[in-house]
């Protein structure tokens, strides 16, 4: 049995949904299907999830959001009309939205999740209805009935362990099961969503729970590429990548999969295949436990922007017991999470996402670091990009760092930070944001250009 997940662009209109349904019915093993909310039909279109967010915001502000709700209903109505599945489903969707809007708005995050979840929930109902209309045995599955329970962190939920046992039962149900992605229920019975893009996570949880033979993730590209196609022209596709490599790539800028997707399938060794709804016969990218290094030690080059460095120096820092802990405690007190901590004998840099900082927090932490740790120097530098070279066998290959730094030098890029060795899978280079694209191109040329 396979779990197949279809992303927003695969459900954006009737034509796309027909493609999805013919992919589902083409393989009898595709019995558990996860769907996203309808996504963008064209470049400047608005995703249904974003329409729902606007709707919730308007309702919270004005106690009314007729226009915004109509915009959501119109998306589904257009699809239903083109698919000839009657008006009844549109009435069901309208009623559902009205019920959600009459929910309690005193907890904004909770109300927002209730609304956001309507996108995938109604998408699943619509797809099930269409399959039934063409004579396929299909049914919509409600995540609560199936037992998908999540932590009550609205907008940022995590799966609760008992869900896996509950969801196992889906394996023995007849017909094709259409499961809405992106949300589940808290133990108190509230709708809770994963972070944005979280339908990928739902698919992975279901695949792990039923012990699927494969988790197929259908999107709108033929495969994952070695580097971002918006930066490198016609980059090479990746045919096989390991979970650990893919995790590093999606953490640092590869947006094909949500970065939290792989954990459930990784723990159970279930292979993942990224495929294209618009070209299902393309082989796609396989994500597996191990790969033979036949495509070279480097599998991909990623890049993410928006980081900053807190640079701290103090003479004889290495002799001061507890210095690192006290520094990180200051960040913890401010509820800041950090990404990397490269250090030297008398200095330490903490790299974090800069959107977490505002002028006020920045001033407070600088003051505390200066006063409490009695440092010689502390400063925050913004506008850092992290460029990652990813590949499991890099660490056993002589000369990778030298080739990489050579490529930076040739491109005239100054490397601000290097972090190599703490991850067995990646090498990290911090560069100024304005040098990021240039760096990716230089590394691509070095590691893939001549092939
Ligand atoms: N519809 C949700 C979003 O736009 C979740 C998803 O598509 O995976 O974030």
C-alpha cells in the first residue's frame, strides 16, 4: 500500500484534480491519499489557505467577513461546477465555513487554525465526491475519527505518539481513502494545524502509521534539483538522496518538502518518492535510507537567507567554565532559538534567524551579554546567508573543502563563517546576503559544471 500526497498546485482547479484522480486510479496500491487545499492557479493567484487566513482576520476585526468567505466558496464552486458534481457539495462547504466562523474568537490562534483547516478538509470532501461520481469507491476520512491527535500548539503542532496506533486501522478500510492534510485534533478536541506547508507532514505520519511500502509526494516539478533553478540555470536533477541529506537540503532552502516531513518515515525506513502531477511518468526523486555514492560526494547545494550572527569575544574565554551555557541562557530567556555556534578559543559566534530579533530584543541581549559575561566585545551582524554543501560521503572524500573554498575565492566571495565537521552530512558557509547567489553558482560550477 502506498500513501500519495498531492500539494496545492495539484488541486488548484478542476483540470488538476482530474489529473490527481487519474494518478490515484492508475495504481491500485495508492489507497491512502492526502490532499492539500487548492493552491495557486497562476503566478499571482491566492492560495485558499491564504484566503481563509484573510477571512479569519477580517472576522476577528469586524465580526463579519462575507466577502472573504464568498471568495473561498467561489474557488470550490468553480471546481465543483467544472467537475459536474452538483451543487450539494458547495452547500456543504458553505455550511462548514459558516459553522467555523461562528466558533469562539477569544483565542485567536485557535480560531485561526479552525479556519485554516477548512482548506484541506473541504478539498478532501470534494476529491472523494468526484471519485464517487466517476464510479470509484472512495471516501473522505475525518482526522478526528481516524485518531490523528496533535499537541495543542496552534499553527505549530506536533503529532502525539498515540496517533500512530490509532491510524493503523486505516490500512484495513476498503476503497480509496481521502485524508485532508495539514491538521489534526488536540486531546481537548480542538482543530490544530501543523506549520504552513504541513500537509507533507500528514502524509509522512500516515505512511509511517500504516507501514506503507512507499510515500509518494506529488508536486509540480519533475524532481528535486541539485540547486535552486531560480539561481542556477537548468540544474541537474537529483535521482536518489538519503533522508539525512534531504533533511539538510530542506532545512536550508529547498522548499519541495516541508522540513519536518521526513522524521516519521525516516524512523520506519519508508522510502519517499517526489513526483510531478503534471508529468507522472517522470521517475522523480527517491529519498531512501542509504545511497551508493555513484552521483558523487556532493548531492546538493542549498542556500537560505535571513540569518544574523551574535559575535562575542573575551580574552581567555576557553578557561571560563560555564561561559557558553550562560551565553545561551540569555538567548533562552528571550525565547530565541539558534542554528549554529561556531567557536574559537577566545570567541564564539551564535547564528540565528534574524526575524526573531527586533531593536528592543537586540538592545536587551547586547546589554546582558556585556554586563553579565563581562566580554571584551559583542556585536550583532545582520544580512548573513548560509550556503550548504550537502552529501553523506563528503566527509570521507579528500579535498572537498579545498574545492569549495577555491570556488568561493574564484568568485571573489569572502567566507564569513565556516562550520564543518559538526554535521556528517553538510558543510556550511556563511556569506554576505549579496554574495549568496554568486556562491551557489560557483559551487555548482565546481561540483556539477563539468559533468
Ligand atoms: N494549505 C497549507 C498551506 O498552504 C498546507 C499545505 O499546503 O501543505 O500552508
